[in-house]
């Protein structure tokens, strides 16, 4: 009963339109995880007698992309509504859970990351942003492959705190909430690493053009604001160019 079977004939399975939307980022993560250690046989997908996928659509797509066998169980009588039961009864690991695991296992970069998170009361994504790094590193954290320069983060954090102190002198608390925004932190960390940028000049220009600062929804907009302030009446302006995805050409802050 409910024998676990395997196949690479992915066409026998049927996706259910009312199921959750496919998260391509999760599929990408599963692909990397499977390439590192294929444990699909221990997590078979569940289908009903019509081969409708009740649980496991992301695993199926990852297996199909890698052209590896998918393992499955046919459970007669499963209904579409059972998708809710399967998915509501699980709690996925958070990024912090992965960090705790690898830190406890003695991986130094994770121990360092956990230490800084506790010391500064920062999330993992905020510390990643201090290094100017992008969201791809969140997947590296889950895979146990995350590495970062502790020295670079300390340098970025020191200037970030200095910059925040300047803003706090001139802006009321209600107008400086963006300072802890991950996109702002990433933009500031990326901007000060651009060739020719002088930190003291950025602070001077920020005080002069404080009204330029405002909440934004993405890193590129914050970078443009920092550039506008820095280049105001500056004989040594800094130029920035972006690729079609809005990433800064001069420095790969999404690496």
C-alpha cells in the first residue's frame, strides 16, 4: 500500500491549477540542493490515482530540470483540498535556522555571522547587504556555502553607523525609518566602494542636501540619490551605469 515508486517520465504527472504558484527561486534552490546531495528518494511526492500532484510540485520540477528520477507515492482518494492540509501542517526552516545549524556544526563563517547578528541586532539579510551582496547569498546560506569577509563587514558597519548618526541629527525619527531598510544598507555599502568615492565628502554633501534622502523601494533608486548628493557641486563627480536588470555595472554587489 502506498508503495514508493520512481520514474523519469515526468509527463505522467498532472499539475493542479488551484495549487500554490510555482516559486522559481525555490526550484533553483532545490536544484542546487539535489546536485549537492540527492535525497529525493527519501521525500517522495504524493499523487492521487489520477496522478494529480497533491504535494511536491517543486521537487518534481527540480528533478525534471536535472533529469533525475522523481520518487512518488500513489495514494488513492486524495483530493485537491488535501493540498491545503499537506502544506499548512509544515513549517519551513528560516534563514536563521540554517545559520544556527551550521554555526553549531562549527562552520566558522556561520559562527561569525551569528555573532554579528546578535551583537548588532541585525538580520542575516542586513549583514549580507553590508557587504554589498545580493539575495543569491541567502541560498548559499541554506546550502552551507556562505562565506564573507568579516573585516569588510566591520568597515561597512562602522561607516553605516557614522552615516546614521549624521542623519539622526537632522531628520526626526519618523523620517529616518529607511535607515534599516536592507535596500538602503546595500546601496550605501556599494556606493562607498565605488572608485573615487570619499566617505567624508559623502557625509558633507548629505548634510548639505539632506532633503534628497527619502524612502525607496529598490537599491538602484537609493544609489541614484546617493550619487545626486555626492555629485552636487563636486569637481570629482562619480558616474554610475546600470545593466538592464538595474544592477550597478561598476561593482557586482549581487555576486
